[in-house]
């Protein structure tokens, strides 16, 4: 089968016949094929086994015909070799959170080829197996820092915010190590064949616009300015209020959650500068086919006025999502329903 380059043409700003379609977390628990594998291995074992990661990454491509694959892994995989004691139970739990200068000093920078060779092997296997582009990915430095400081997920993020404002030097040391490690991690994925990379800043929206500009954006900007060889998509959830700042980034694509229209996002993000990705609310996949079609067609219509549009969800697909609705939405985007 010929290589499907629709995503690559779109991310490079070419006008295409339709938007490429893929979903964040498109490989995962909503698919029975994935659940069958997870019954045999733990989540961390899965992430560290290239043959299984390859199989899981390919599952949604084969089932639904998405226009690209995204590497199956977890954003926290790179922090373990940096010195973080990580487990999933089932959500991530960190036994040695970063709270002091001594903790930050102990962190070491990632050497991707040496520390996470299984990720690079998976990338190479996928590039050989796929007839669509592969997206590599990482967590953004601040989102990784949130887990590392809080020790788990959080409602209020009081520990990371307190650290920023009471011990900025410890925060700076941690963030510089995370930024260097993230840059090397993404670059290694590109060097091993990833066609595009995405950086997930899931928790960027928990801070104020002022704190985002001062304490988060400079690190994201450093990565965007120094990554070479493939387009970068940046996705910061709940970030509409600081799109003026994010709009200064030097990257190809920008992920948009469902809380803003594509038109409004484009206006705030240096109009016409970025290819936008998004922004179907993943919860709508539990609704009627009529509601799915109506919303999808609105998003597709809006996307036609942009520099470029990649159809995606506004966040990751949810585990109980009905499989038939995923299939239906993909067909709508492809003009088959």
C-alpha cells in the first residue's frame, strides 16, 4: 500500500483534500485488543517491551484507518532513569517526590539511547511497519515537574506552585534538567525515524497567565527553538487564556482543546501562523450519531479557513468510549459517513 502522507502535507501547510484524523490515546483501554494484552503484562512492562508497544500502536491503525500512528508509551517513562521511583497503581505514583534543592541536585539528565533504548527500538520497528506517519511524543517539562513534585496527580497542585514561589532556584534546576532531557528525548525519536513529534503540557493550565509566561513558557520555547528534523506540535490543555504567549512559539502545530473554537484559537495564536489540531470533545463520543456528526462537521468546516487542520479530540479518548462511535467519527472526517 502507498504511504499515506496526508498528515505530513497538512503539518507543512499544504492545502489538502481533507483533514488528517487521529486521536490522542488512540491506542488504549477502549479497545478489547489492547485489554487482552494488558491482562498479560503490567503497564510498565508493556511500555518497556518494543514488540508489544509496536503491536498496540498498530491496533487502532488496523481497526479504524487513522491517518497516522502515535508511539505507544507514557509521558513519565523518561523520568524514571533520571532518578524518579515510578509506579502505576493504576495512576502514576512517585515514591521520592522533588521537594528540596538536594532532591533536584540528585536528578540526572536523560541519555535516551542508553536509558530508554526500548523506546527507540519501538520507534524503529514502527517506522518499518507503518504506511502512515509516526508521531513521537513527550511530556512538556512543567507537566513532568507537576508529577515529580506532587508525587501523583493533584487537584490543586499546591506543592509545585509553592515550590515555584518559595524556592525558585530548586524549581529552576529541576526544570533545566527536564528541559534538556525532553529535548534530547524528542530529538532521539526524530533521529530514529519519527516523522512528527508532539509535546503534551497537560497541566500547563493550572497556573495563571503570568506564571505561565515566566515559569513555563521559556522552557517550552527552548525545546521548540532547538528541535531539528521534524515538525513539532505543542498541546497545552486549558491554555486559551495565555494563547497570546503561546503564539510566540516556533513550532508547526498547536493542539486545541474543546473549550475554544478553532476560529477563536487561531485569532489568539498569531492568526494563520500554526496548523491547528483538535478539537472534538471526547465525551461527545458517548452521544448520538446525530450529535457526533453535527459537531464534527462544524469543526471540519471551521478548519477549512485555517492554515491547516488536523482533526483530533480535544484531549485523550476515554476508556469506556463505544468502539462503533470511534469508527463512525473517523468515517465522517474521511467523507465516508
